[in-house]
C-alpha cells in the first residue's frame, strides 16, 4: 500500500485538524466535511455561498460515482449558461 506524504495539518476547529499532502489535498478523503471545505476556502480568502455549495455538491457526486474528477471543459459547458449569465462564471 502506498503511503501519502503529510505536508501539513489544516486546523478545522479548536479540537480538529486534517492532514494535507504537498499539493493541498486531503490525505484521507473520508475526513472531508463541510467544515473542512470552509477551512480550505477561508485560507484562500473565500466565504462559501450557495453557488459554491452547488458546485461542490455536483463535483462530490461525480467523484462518488466515478472515482475521478470530471474533465473541466466538457463539464463546465452545460453549466456555463445558468451560472455564467445569471451569476457570472468568474463570480464563484
């Protein structure tokens, strides 16, 4: 079994932290929670809103089904109109 290098720990709460690899991904995918997502976003200066959660839920569902991240170009085209014109693709 391959081991993943732990680069650092992300504090999620006063009592909880999760291990991240050198690229910033969770070492243990099972540790993902909405609080982890909020902590990662906060490090980037982003407050997650309803539009962010919509994208996160779609991507997590895709990953759960296919065990891989979707290719962004074909995935984003169908979403471009509702997200692009209504909210602005770059807004999220």
